[in-house]
């Protein structure tokens, strides 16, 4: 039976890291764009003008938070 802790701590090769970082490159604009679209739709529904800006900021912040989490995970994996 394999030791799952050892299997989970394997070093990631270049291709695996490239796929992870390219998904992050798509996640930042996708979060921003989806936040804006949801805010735009809510503004149309409620007759407001500030929700699209708020959700645009929240979508951007979510993308940056995920980017920082991934960088911290990778730096922790490199130290181990």
C-alpha cells in the first residue's frame, strides 16, 4: 500500500507547473469579467449603477487571492 503523504509531496515537473500557471492566467481575467457581467445584470435588475463596480473589484480580488494561494503552495512545495 503506497504512503499517500509521500505521493502527495512529489515534485511537480515543468509541464505540470506550466498547466497550473496557465490556468491562473485565465482565472484572473475570467473572475474580473464574470464579476462585471453579474454586476451589470444586477444593476439592470435593480436599477442601480454601483453593483458592477463592486463585483468587478470582488472578481479581481478573488483572482489575485487565488494567484497568491498558488504561489504560496508552490513555494512551500519547493522548500519541502
